[in-house]
């Protein structure tokens, strides 16, 4: 996962990177944490991004094999969810 500083929207800059799971397919950010759903491992990785220069993994949680109906994904606000174009 790449963490960007967007304090100046005209000139975003890369703050840091962190491995956040295998084949991430959905992401949301709330209250200093990034919640990353991972397709291959059927997990959600919780990344503490309160200090964007030094993100850290807070937890990895099993979501089960039915990724598209994950309760974690359903709880994510769609306005903040980013899905990669495949």
C-alpha cells in the first residue's frame, strides 16, 4: 500500500509504503486507519496511518471465502472505498 501526502492537492507526494496483504481489492480510510480487503488471502488488513511516514499493521482479520459479501466490506462507506480497475 502506498500512503500519499495530499495536503497540497496540486502536488501529492509519496509518504511511505507498506505491504498490506495479497491482491488488495477494496480500501477505505477512517479515523487514522486504512482497512484493506485482500482477495487471495480472504483477509482484511488494518493499517495504522495516523503517522503517514511510518504506517504499521494493527491487525489482520479473516473474512471468509465469500469476499463479495464480507461484512467488513458492507460496513465500509462507499464514498471512501477505492476499487482498482481490472
